[in-house]
């Protein structure tokens, strides 16, 4: 599977999350050509501030593969992972993270981001995780505008 295709999976699940009233973040985990897991952000649906798309995808992938090591897998994310999600990627032993929109794009859209580039955090922490700014950035940035025009939760 190409990075373009993997990000397409993340974009599709992100759109499903937006339609469900969730914030505009999606992630997919792929091993070779096998789609292991896809998940959108579920923070508002669950009332759990850690229910980011990447963490959800990691949980689903670990369950699907029946192991905590996701070595040999790539995580595709519509947005550059925050420090929490990047740490989860490291601990899950993912091989690569490929993202579309940058943290700066999420911050510009009004999200309260820790403006720490994921590749810098991985390198400074000594992680073998490869963090790559992938293709489809414009499509991923456009998800923020799609979200602005969609339904919003009333509880959070």
C-alpha cells in the first residue's frame, strides 16, 4: 500500500467522524497491504480526552493482531500526532508514522496543540520511529473546514 492510499484510509474515517459530530482527526494502521485498523477521534463521543484517532487505532490494531507490538506496521494520520499520540506510537513499536496536515495547521484551525514537531520529539527521545510528512496535506487541511461546517456535540 502506498502512503497516498494509507492516508486515504485515514481521510475516509476522519470524514465519517466529522459526520458523527466528532473532531476532524482520523488514523489507519496498515501492515504491508493489510488494513489492520481505522479509527476517528472519539473524544466527544466518549468524554475521554485521550480518545484521539491514533490511540484508538493502536488499541484496535493491538486487539486485531492480539499483541501489543505493532512492529512492521505504519500508522497513517490526517494530522501530525500530538506528543501523547506519538508516545503511544513509540510504545506500540510502530515502524512509521505518515501524516497529512501539520501540527501548525491544526493550531491555525483553532485546536489547542502542543507545537512540538513529531519528528523532532521522536529524534530527541531516541525513538527508532520514522515520522514522515506525507502526501495529501491539502486534503487533510481541508478536513478542518469541513468540520467547521458540520454538526457539533452539545455535551462537550
